[in-house]
C-alpha cells in the first residue's frame, strides 16, 4: 500500500476560457502563422484539470463536448505534461483528467486552456517551481493562445498571439456566449479561409496594431465603448464557413446586446451586455426564441490558470 509520502496527492488547476475583444490579423508569415494584434480577456467559463502520478502517461476527459477531445498522444494537455517533464529532465508519468465546460473547437481556447492548466498542475505535482518566464516559453511552444491562459485578466497579444503585454483595463463585464450547434471550426481552416477571401478580393491584410478605440475603451471600463470597439478580422471567414452564425449575431443584437462578435476563430458567438440582469434576459431571449440551443453566461476579466488544490506538505 502506498503512503502519502510515496504518492503525492493529485493536483487540480482551474483555467478560464478567453474571448478576443479585438483580433486584427495581418499577412501570413514565412512560418505559416499570421501576424496578429489582439486584446484578450479571460472569462469565467472554466475547465478543471487534475494530474495524478501514474504508471503510464494518459488522459481522460469528461463534461461538455468531452467526446470531441482526442485522448491519444495528440491531446494538447498530455503534450504539455510531457513537455514540462522533458524540460525538467524527469520521467514521471502522470494521468491527466480534464473536466470540460469550455466549448471544444469553439474559438475560446479550450485546448490551450487545458495545456496551460496542465503546466501549472505538473509543476506543482513535481515540486519544480519552474520560473514564470520558462513556463510562458513552454506555453508558447504548445500553442499561440497558451501563454494568455497562464496570464489571465486582460492583455494585448502580438506576434502570433503568444507575446503578451499588460494593458490598463478597468471594469467587470457581463457576457453571454452561444456555442454553435454541431461540430466546431478548425482554427487552421478559418485562417485558410481568411487568406482565400483576401486573395479573392485582391487585398493584402494590413500589419496589425492595437486600435486607439480599443485601448481607450479598455482604459475607460465602459461596456458600451468596448462593444463599439469590437473587431474580429476572422469573423468574415468564420461566417463564410458557418453562415448560420449570422442569424445568431443578428438575434443577439436585436434582443439588446451592447455588441456581439464571433469569439476568436469561432464558431462560438460572444455578446456583451450592460450588466448581470441584462445577461440573464439575453440568455433567456436567445434560448426561448430557439436561436440558441445552449447559452453560457460569464463575467470577465478573471484570473488565469490557478491551483484549486496543492500537494500536502509531508
Ligand atoms: O498556435 P496554434 O497551434 O494554436 O495555431 C493553430 C493553427 O492556427 C496554426 O497551425 C495556424 O494554421 C493557425 N494560426 C495562424 N496564425 C496565428 C495563430 C494560429 O495562422 N497567429
């Protein structure tokens, strides 16, 4: 029988979803990624990730859309655990258990969130105390959005999204998210459609830079100004691939949302409302009208990946 001394207790980390308040996309780079400038906000839809020492590496997934998440070696949370182990020179297999509430392939960085949570959880399980800068570098290797899910709050992302700068942001915002019916959208497919639409129109995307309207809306903390400054350069591409999203956007705005946009590469649609009550009213209107089969209410900004349980000190 193993004692607490031999087997460290499981570690659970809670991690939020993200929405891009502004997503400005430039031309494709030589490495295939697109230069971008984005304002990220972490919102209170969470996955919980638990890591446990085990004989073999493995992952199980439960909760929302669980069946759509791969549980083989391609799982990004499992890759995060293995990456940190390799970085630390360890060979200590873990089992990763993911409890999902963030929509899968929804444009809310659910997979990236699980990777960020796994880095924090394994760092604690193994007692590594990896410096923040190193964790952020490992996060960037795993995916463009992973560093932001470690960071949380509101931040400006540049490069391919992995370079973060803090931003002066006030206010607490009330969101309603409408996950799409059926399968999600593949991020590379949406970026591919973005390129195709530009090629078809004979246009070249401008080099992206944070807009003065967004920076000033963030500073003011004013929800109406923030909603007015919403921009998502991937939205036309997401709508071309999923024309049904236009109906959702139109309905939400008709029911009184301050603003709406496709979240990241979609297909989740995000609406900003004037307050907690307006968010409830909008959620009810969207479901009662049959436009949305499912709605998620959330507030933002919230903290990035954080421990729910810590290993017992023995
Ligand atoms: O970085 P991540 O693995 O999340 O990116 C997934 C895919 O999305 C990339 O392989 C690329 O096709 C596309 N992408 C992009 N430009 C970015 C971020 C992602 O083209 N800035």
